[in-house]
């Protein structure tokens, strides 16, 4: 009897466990769901069945949009996380403190020039001795235009001797070529790419702050490639020009060079001058390395006279010239010929607008202050190129440009220059920043 009772109790207990195991989760889920619904409604009536946020067909239809939005979501969330990290780590402030010293000996500044585009320049003063300066610069512009440069100058070798080192790589992707001579036509414009690597060592003599003499020994590697401006024909097209017409067009050339330069600065304020004179004389010899096909010499002169008129109004008279001649029976690469069209020559023309062996130009500028270190300028330029400037000198065929602009000065010199030049070819804009 006892055994039967025990078996009956065991079966009852097992049956109860099965009922609890099967129905308890369902009961718990219903109770939990009812309590959440009761919190959101005061009604004790039947509750609607909870539906999925999206049906299957909605998920399928929206999937392409989800794929399109995914990169933006990743970028936005990644940018937010990066910004949060930068803010919390103070990395920008740390880099700025390292790059820009409180005493002004080290710093970073933006730079821009039409030739190579915009970028940054890092400088370190008094690196080797008082007065020495290291400058690292990187710039880039449209159509892969770029320049990288390292310059050390002012290394003192004695009381009057100094030295410097320059290393530079530049790729000018869309240089203009209009033809040779003073009568080249704008409609004949083509373009080419110019790749150059150069290195220089300078040994200089400084008698005083006004007079310096430098000797420069260097190396250059030059190569012409197809131009990147697809709107214009490329100068390297053999149907336009050949190596016989334009020496250096199809050959990669390496040159050794030796240059001498004399500079006299008699201005009253070398940075922001209102009086005095400035004179630069230069001469150099370029010889092809490993071959004797190319070789030439250059000589240049640049003279400016600053006249203080009244109330800091300044009139600047400038005359400049350059002579380029081949050595014996050697050739001159066309890109080393003298040139009219750069900002330093006749403003209002494209760079490389006129090319020839020799060049002469004159300029007249009227500068007047409009606010502290901010000046306005009006200018007129005139110049020409020729095979021999002494035999072909004639003021009737000078090319003329004129215009105006503004210049912002700082304690160390020019900070920003913006100018507008007008010529028979049209209008050109010029912007220079810390360069």
C-alpha cells in the first residue's frame, strides 16, 4: 500500500513539473507583455497585437537606399568619433604648440603662388647659429601641379662668410607655350608639363647688411611631358613641334651649373621701403652632364629706385634685363629662354607668353597707404624679347600691361599681394601669400 502511494505521489509530482515546464514560460511572457501594455493605457480591454516595424517587402524595397546611405553613415559617425577624439586628446593644441614657438623662432604659415598653388611652409630660425634659417615648403595646385622644397641659409662660416643648401622638386603640369619670338600669337597656345629636380650649394660673402656676393654650384634634372590641360593641344605633339624646332622638347636633360650673384640693398626699410635703391646682378653657366649638345650662359640685371613723394606715397622706377646665349655650337633648351609674362615682368600676360634669347622691361609703380601696413598700388609695365636685344631694340614693339592691387605688409616684409593686370590679351589676376 505504501509502495503504491509512493508511486502515485511520484507520478503526480512528475506531472506537475511537466505542466510548469510547458506553461510557465507562456504565462510569464503574457504577464510581462500585459504589464507593459497596462503602463501605456488605462483601458482593461483587449490589446492589439504588436507588429513588426517593417514587413518583408518593405525591407527589400528599402535595401538599395540603405546601401547608398551606408557610406554617409560611416563617414558621419567616423567624423564624429574622430572629432571627439581630437577634442579630448587636445592633439591640435599640442601640434600647434610644437610647430609654433612663443619666441617666434619656429612656426608654420600658409603659402600660395600662382606657379605652384597653395600649401604650408615650416621654418626654424637659429638652427645652426644666430641668423640661420631652415625652411620646409610643400605646395600643390590643380592638374597635379606641385612643389616640395627644403632650404637652409645663413650658416655662418666666419665673420663675413655664409653658406646655404637648397633641394627642390617641382612638377608644373600645364605650362603655356605660344611660340618663339616677340610676335608670337595668343591663338597658337599649347601646353606642356615640366618636371624638375634640383640641388644647390651656396657660398656667400657679406660685407655688411647692404652688400652680399654669392657663388652657387648646383645640379638640375629637367624633363618635358605631355600637358595636362585637355582644352589645349600638347606642345609635345610632333605635328606641332619637333626637337629641331624646340631644343629640349623630347629629351631628359641633366645640367651642372655655376652662378654668381651680386646684391646691393640701399633701401631705408628692406621690408616696406619708402626710399633708396636696390640692385641685383647675376651670371651663370649651364653645361649638360654626360653629353655636349646643350650648354649656355645667362646674365641678368634688376635695378629699382624708390622715391618718397609725400605722406609715405612712393614712386618705384624699375629696369630689368636678361641675356641668354649658347656656348659655342651648343643649344639652349626652350624653357630656359628669357621670358615676358611672369608676374615679375609684364603683368597682364600669361606666363611664357613671349620667349626669346634676350629680354628687357621697365616698370613704374605708385604706392600709397590706405591703412597702417596696407598699401594700394597702381602700375604700368612694358617689355619685349629678342634674339639680340642690342641689335633689335625698338620701343615701338614693346608689350604693355597696366593695373593695380593691394599689398599687406608685416614686420618681416610682404605678407599678401593681390593684383589685377590688363594687357591686349585680356585680364589676369595675381595672388601671392607668404611667398
